[in-house]
C-alpha cells in the first residue's frame, strides 16, 4: 500500500492540477466571475483533499482485503472514481448553493457538471499517477 507521504503527494497534486483546469473552465461554462468559481474551487478542493486521503485509504484497505492486492483493473478504477464523486457531491452541493446564491437545483447542476469533469479527470490522473509511481507489489502481478 502507499505510504502516508505518497498519499499526501497524490492528494495535493490531484487537487492543484484540477484547480488549474476547472476554475477558468467553470467560470466560462457557468458565466460566473472567476473569483467566485475560484472560492468554490478552493473550498471544494480542501474538502476533497481530506475526502481523498480518507477515501483512498479506506478503498485500498477494502480492495486489498477482497482481492489480496491494491492493483486496480479498469472496472475497479471506474467504480473508484464514481464512488469518490458521489460522496463529494453530497457534501459540496449545499455549500455551492449557499456561496453562489443559487437554488439547490442550480447547485446540483453545477456540482454534477464538476463531478463529471472530475470523474474523467480522476480516472486519467490516477492511472497516470500509478504509472509514474508504481508500487513494488504491482510488478509481481504484471
């Protein structure tokens, strides 16, 4: 399994790269000031970083107990990304509605849009991260 320092590197790099991509994109798509989307992005990234650390640790424990390894197949990667985003959606939607002064429905649409971006992003980021920083146990499995 990954060390705590590796998990921290993973979580922070994931969120920083995502913010660089999602803030300007969100401002354009939702026709809102970059500053407002930036605040939502930073608060969301902070909450997501904490969730990322806890979720990935728990997911790896469950995966290893069920399969004997933390190596993720494409199907497991899809489930991993979807479950991560679902948990985050439940936490972020009320904050988005409150901060941006929009209805819960508008916040849901925004949150789902961001979540769809993040599902694709998470799949690609995690796949690339695992290729750049593979665990020794995976070399025996391939």
